[in-house]
């Protein structure tokens, strides 16, 4: 800074100039960043994608209303990937090409993630992905973290429960040949046999199949104690309905796609009683913080929170922590912040390991009981 002159009028000029500069410079501290949201907002999985995104919006709206983080407010660019890898790649390229987008909350589906993560990696756009296939974090990606349990956790709890609580001795695994469905069903099969159970058969259906008569006929002749179905809605509900109608007595176990009221309503209330659903989402009364979130969500959106709404909210909390500690607002700054974040959230303390997995990732098991999902186990 230049030294002041002794002349009074010069000093006044310098003070006046300094004040003027401060007035001009002040708005530069009020910045904003854009977060890209991609997930299924239409089609059979729209319920999951839209309610997940709503949880994030709930937190970000509160954050912005309070002035943002260090003067930085958050904008949202929301896109529909339709749970389709081809659509997902188009969205990924759009986010990559938009220099304002510094983080992506993307990839609800593992199949979409498999196609889009290389694109995000190439353009160095850091992402919080929801794709749960374990292989996604084993491919050397440096620009992703996964703030949710992977399928190793999601397929362990149902296998243990089937063996230890149901006393199951035998199982048949069915999958839809997709990245998520095939992957998680294979993990269940390995866990079941490792625990002492017998895997009678592994069967596949096409992801577009709606008639499971032939597959269920095969299953019925083998009379398994449990069936694990690696698929998504609406196949989960259709399979459960037809399984009951054909008199297959085994207990049906399904992954997180079944944790929706549509699973019960579309299958028919009587057809899914006692079936088990493994999911990463805690009950909405699991803690005061989660209960408060559920109340806020209903007040804002006029409906109950979805299965992954709490994780959208938590991703907002992660983002806030990243913005508080980041050295800048570039993609590189955001990526460093994401990988090093240590934050207390509505579902507990979260940190990521060196490949972007949560160091502690909870999972839960529910049973269909009447028209509700009753918690029966957690890890």
C-alpha cells in the first residue's frame, strides 16, 4: 500500500478512494456454485430419484436462506437420466461442458454409473454417486465418492437373516442381467453359501420381462426356503404377485428397489406379506435428527420422505462442509474437499476411504408387515 501524504486533502482522497474500492469489491465475495443433479425423474424409478433430489433441495434451500457458506450460495441444475445409461451419458457430458457445475450428485443406478463415471473422470468433475455396485470404486476413479453403502453390505444382512433367523437351508437366486441386479444377487448367493446354506440354482430374466411363469415353474419344483430377486421395480412387484399366485411358498428377499409403497400396492397387499427388503435407509424415527428431517420434508413437499430423501439431505450437509473448508471453488478444490471431508450428519459421522467408500456404511433390513415396512435388522 502506498504511504499517506501529509497533505490533508490527499489523505481525504486516499480514504475516499479506499472506501470506494471496498464498495465495488464487496460483491465479489458473494459467489455461487452450481451442483448437477442427475437421477431417474420419470419412469418406474422416478419415485426414488425425485425424492432423493428433494432431500438435497430441502437442505440447500435452508443453506441459501441463511446466506450460503462463506457468502457462497448454491444453484442446482437438475436432469432426468431416466435410469438409462444412454441418457446418463448425455447428462454427464452436459454437466462436463458446463464450467459452472463443480460437483455432481449423480448415478442412482449402477448401470448408469458404469457408463457415466469415465466421462466425469475425463472432465475432472467430482461426483457423489449412488450406484452401489462394489466394482465402481475399484476402477481407479479419482473424482468420485459414494456416500451410501455398497452391495457387499446390502446383500450381507439378508443372507445372514435368512440363515440365522428364518432357519433357511436352501435358496434360489434370480437376477435381471443388469449391473445392479446381477451383481447384488451374486453377492447374496456367495454370502448364503458361505454361511452354510445351499444355493439350488441361479436363474436370469430379461429386464423387460413381465411374465415369470416359466421361471416360477422351475423354482416350484425345487422348493427353496428363500428366493433372492436381484431386480428393480416394477419387476419386483410383478414377480412377488405371480409367485404368490402360483403357490410358491418360499420367502422372497429383494434389494432396495422394493422399499417403496408401490411394491406393496402393485404386487397386491396379500402377495408380499413377510417378504424382506434390504436398504441403506434408516427408519424416519431412528433418531431425533432424522425425525426432524422427516417433519421438515413433509412440511415442504406435502408428502412423506422417500427411501433416499435422507441421503439427499446428508449430501447437502457434506457439500456444506466441503464449501466451508475448500481453498477455492474449482472442480479440483471441490474434489479435494470431498475426499477429505469429515462431517457429522443426520445419519452420523461420515468419512471416505482412499477409494471413495464410506468408512462406516449402515444398512437395514425391513419386513413387509401389513401396509408398512417394519425394521427387523441392521448393521
